[in-house]
């Protein structure tokens, strides 16, 4: 086994925004009945905010209440040896302005299901943003002692 050197580096705001822009799947954290709920969303970074599409439900309820939410996205190297994570805290708001809504509808957002009700657009401001890049250098074993690459 090769010796492992771990690294952890805080990311600047521009680095965080760039990594968010390179990803399309994230998780939104909201409070529902006094309990935290984390939900996956397909998203894009548009005009310095996170944009996602949703239907009626928990995410839309958070948006129409203009509450502060948490959002997280991450990425990993194929062998799992390195990755990054970005966390955002910001206000969640439904897009209702006709001109802005028309622009947001032009943004390609992937879908997991063909939900015709998912026609509401929501933005999360990047009020607070932080991120880290992390990894193991010069190693062939992961933190759980598994040999890389992972078995398929």
C-alpha cells in the first residue's frame, strides 16, 4: 500500500460558484414541521443564483415563504480519491416576474421524471457560500481501506 497524504483546502467564492456551475444535481435543505428535510434537485447557476424547477410541494412552499434554505452540491474523481463540496445558505424565492420567468424557462434543466406539474421556477440567493476541495494524494486505498478502483 502506498502512503496516503490527505489534503483539505478551503475554496474562494469564485471557485465555489465555478464548481456549482459545473454541476447539475444538488440538494436543498429546508425545514418542514420543525424538522430538517433534504431533497435532490436538478439545477443551474443563472445570474449569480441557483435555479431549479419544481411543482407544488415542500420546495415550492419554502420558496413562497421566502425562507433561508441550505443547498449543497459536490463532485468526486472517478476513483473516489478526491472531490469537492460547496454549501450555500440563501433565501429561496419563486420567480414570478414575467420577463425573468421567460428567461428562466429558456435554461435547460434536466429532469428525472416527466412531471408536467414541475413548471414553477425557484431561485436561491448565494448569500453565504463556502466550499472545500479534499482528497488523498499518492494512495491506492480509500478511507474505508478499499482498494481502488472500486469493484463494479
